[in-house]
C-alpha cells in the first residue's frame, strides 16, 4: 500500500455563503474565456448556462435512471456488482469505501453501453439510445468548455485538451448516483441525528466532469481555506468540475476541487448524472510547456491516464493521489 497524505478538508466542518461562478456561454467569447479561467483557478467548479443541450436529451436519460432505481433490489442487482462498472450499492471503488447511495457506473464506449443496457432496462434499446445521445451532448459541451479554457490560457493549440476526450479510445465514463430520501420522522433514527455522507470527499481523477442533478441538494465543495459550501441544485443547467488530470496539465494553475455529497434529503431522493471526460488509457498527462518556467518549475512527472487510473483504484476515495506523481 502506498503512502498518501490525508486530505486537508477532512478537518474542516464549517460552512459559509459563497456563490459558485456562473458562466453564460452565449456571452462574448473573450468574456467567457476570461470567466472560465478565473473560475478554474479560484474554485475548480462553475455552472454553465445557455449550454445548448436540449432538455429532452437530459430528461430522457433522467427518466431511464429513475425507472432503474425504482426497481426492486433483486432486479437492480442483476446489473451489479460494480467492479468497477455496473450497479453499486453503498460500496464505492475496490478498497472498502462506503456511501449512502446506489449508483450505475458505465463506460461511455457505445458497445459497452449497449451491452450493459441489457441488465439495466427491459427495453435496452431505449436506454442505449438515451445514454448515447446524452453522452454525445455532454461530450460536445465538455469539448467546447475545454477549447474555451485553452483559448483563455492563450495556448496556440486550441484543441490540446478536448482532443483527449474526443479520441475514440477515450476512457470517459458515465455515472448515475442515487441518494434515497431519508426518513427522519423517527427521532431515534440515525438520519435525525447525524449528517449522512452519500459520497465521501474526493477530487475527480479525470480531465473534467459535467454534472447534472435533479432539484435535491447534497453536493458540497471544499474551498481553499477548508470551508465547505453547498452547490445549489439546478436541473436545467450543468456544473463543470475540474479534475486532477487538468490540474496536472496546467501545472497546478487550476485546482481540482474536492467535493462530497450529503444524503440528508427528507423531501425526495437526489439523483445526479455525471460525465467524466478522460483521455485514452495510453494518453500522457504532463504539465504543458506553457506552464513550466524557472519561476514555476514542473510539479509532476509525466504519466499515462492508465497509470493514474490504476493509482486511483489502489487508493482510498479521499486520498490525495496526485502526491504519488509529484516531483516537489
Ligand atoms: C471518483 C470519480 C468517479 O465517480 C469515479 C470514481 C471511482 C469509482 O467509484 O469507481 C473511484 C473514485 C472516482 C476515485 C478513487 C477510486 C476510484 C472510487 C475509488 C475509491 C468513477 C472515478 O473515476 O474516480
């Protein structure tokens, strides 16, 4: 087992009122690029509005998710266990992490989607179609955002980041997280007394995540100073979350924000759908020359996405895996 430092955020319990940046993609390109870069540097997360993804594409996949999680336990288990792909219940990853949730983790390759959908839906073609359309739409959005990032950073090759997630061999994944509503009417119930962690704190390993949830709250991010702040749910919009790979590519100019999900809703269940945009397994992750100088020396050794993924699955959810690749 490799030694990794304990996450700073685990010590922080406080919260304060801060607004997550909102980027309107319909505004002037120079304004948008500047806003995105600032948000990536200061927060590692922002909300995109006027994103152009038709509501029908999102709602169709949401309906498939709701249908699946509404099935009896025994039926859902036919799509599991998650190793790591498939249906998971309370177990996260392969090293004993637990959470108050159910999930579906799917590789975005169309062949994998078609294969998996057989155990997810009674009408697999409908699930396959909804998932593929959604994946295409969020991949486009992620690529658009990554091109704006490159432009905002004055990188001559505007496709340097998006190329990685658009590659046919891309290792991108799609995830549904379902946090059942808790019953707090019983004063002796666990839910009544303590905060339930739906999905523990971590940073996403990939380049970037596009997250969409229903209108039930739960997601929180950790600020630089250790404060946790809630991310207000907005079913019509998307949140972009910076992952570890983009942090490395920018030599730590961007932060890969640590986040977690609480599962405390007594109103309704929370369901989120995440697209994690990743390079192919052989794709190299190394600080780009633009971000390395005598004043800002290279902070990481080059590694492949495959190596980083392996490190992710051999560590615990909350570990700071990037330390394993850090030079200083
Ligand atoms: C966090 C981000 C994505 O959900 C995920 C997760 C993955 C899993 O659930 O299988 C991991 C987690 C995530 C990071 C550390 C490892 C791997 C669980 C875990 C303990 C799909 C991913 O790529 O990394």
